[in-house]
């Protein structure tokens, strides 16, 4: 690695004023204030190449017809998505209860058959037309017993598969709903709270409980096919990583609150290999938290995974052997496209890696406030690659567009409320979800 200070602009005195142009308009982000080196001396996240030495090439954007589950699809591999390069807001709709002091909105929408499906903080599932945002139906998912009403993470997540919606809840139930009507077709009580969205494919529903138990259910009738439990970690984070499934290899990759990454034969639940994503380097005061919250990604015969306070690693899917690793912490799913992996760290650093060797091409800091008070408690999500732009959202209400080729911040918009969840994209439409449970459609 070259020990060279690669100077990038960090925004110190930026005035976050709402501009009249839409996202990705011609007006560029106006960065005022002192420009300083955002890469610390001897940082292991310094770029490994000279500026301009690597010319990143990506596959052409394509229009994906659906975003069927957390991470886009069962492998969490969506590539380079297409949307109009000058996004304008088309519509907005409220889908229920958002985050509050007690409840948390942790589930991103899914899109299938030109319908947007949501689950709010009270476990109410809703369906909206993708073209105009009009509500089609809503269904409240009620717990089996009254005591479960007191849980603070009711709506864990949803997935769309075979004209059905599968939902998980904080009170431990897995639901199957008719996609057209919202009617409940079956439900299954797991006995443990669930805080993670399900993964569905190949007629199986994969669900991970709060106690690190993985369940596989028959998607048609809810029959339990197998389950496997990993050691439980008491100190963890809100939410978690949805399992990644490869039908080509019949492999399920799961990530747990104790920092373990495990591979199972998806059809039988037979353990294949395990890895522990734990770093020797303490990154902050929460370094003892070993949880993996970011979705693992399956790209062919490779797995890309990152832990909250640990490492980003590429692993051979078949053997479990590490191919390369870099020390960093992230809650965000790596975004894989072409020969590159993009990762947003917990320190608001957005990096581009060569996926074959883990070398860093560029590193850009995402701005998130002027004063320390503005920065306190702010989270960022993403990136999502849409039409030659990496989209990054922040919980204090900003959406940034960053060049995937150079790391340059191209433009931004502000929203009336924070956006803690990464955007979802289908049919050329980008959906942002606010903390107040509003969905904003841009086209």
C-alpha cells in the first residue's frame, strides 16, 4: 500500500440550503470552507493508487423490474441500476407509524409487480401503486399473545415472492400474505423475537431470530424445514443482516450478532463453514460490539461481508477461505458492480475497492453537519448505484449523489425528515423512506 496522503475535500462550513434543482441537476454541490486531508496519517484506508491511475469501468445501467427483498434480491446483488439522471419527485405517501422514542422503523420497502409494499413500526403492511402512490390495501399483523404488543420493534421486514408477501415481526411471527389483497394465507410462530427481514427464494423462506436461530420454512404452507442456532450475543445493534441465498450453489450465508458469518446447505441446513469477523483494531468506544448488521453479498463464487467493528472481507463461497480483507467497520451492505465493491463506513467514508484484490481506488468523506451538535447521532445508509451515481442517505435529511468513478460528490437534495434506510429502485423509479414513514418516489 502506498503511504501517500490523498487529499479530498471535506465539507466544514457547508450551508445546507434547499436548492431549486432536483437531484442530479446541473447545479453542482457548493463546498465552502477549508479543504483538509480526510485520511489520517498511516490510515489503512488510504487509496492504494495514485489519483487517476485507475479508470473504473462499470456495466451499463439496466432497468430492474423488481426489488423483491432486503438488499434487492436473495443474493443482495443488483449491479448498476437505471433511472433518469435528473430525478424529480413524482409522489409521496404515508404508510403508517414511523420511528419514535420507543418504536423504530427498520424495514425498507420492496417493489414487485409495479406495487410498493411497506411495513411500518406497528407491523402494518401496506401496498401502493408504483406509478402514483395510491394505497391499494393495508393489513395489520397482530401478535399471537397480548404481551407481544409491548415490543418496540414490531415490523421487522418484508419480502415479495411468487405473488405473496412474507413478513417478519418483533413478536416472533412469520406471515404469508396474498400480494393482491393483503389477506393472511398462513402464519408461523418461532418463539423468538425477529428483527431482520426474511430472505425468500426457491420456495423457501429463511428467517433469523434475535437469539441467532436460523429457520427455513416452506414458502407455500409455512412448514418448518430446518433450524440451526449460533451462540447468542446480548450486546448488539437494532436490526441485522438478512441471509444471502445462492440457488446455483444451494448455499445460505448468514451473519450474526456475535460477529460470525456462517454458510449452510440451504436445502438441508447442514453447516458448511464459518468465519469470525472480528478486528484486532479498536475503532471507537463501541468497539466491543461484534455484530454484523450489513447484508452479506453473494457474487458468483465469492461472498463479500463486513462487520460493525471488524473487517471487510472477500471469501470463497465454496471453501470459506478468505481471499482478502481490509480493516473497517460498517452497518451498510457492500454494493458490488462490475469489478468493484463500494462500501460506506461508520465514519462516513465512502470507498471504492477492486473486488479481486481489495485495493482501494478512492476514498471520499460524506458530509453530515457543521457543528458537533449537528453530527451527534447521525447515521448514513447506502450506497445504491443508480445511473452512474452512488446514492447515500443520512438520518438528518440529505441524499448525496457521488460519482462511482472518481468519488466526487456531484449533487444533493434535502428532505423534510431524516432518511435512515437506503433507497430502493425498480422500473426506473427510486423510492426513499423517511423516519416518519413516508415514501418519496422519484423518477
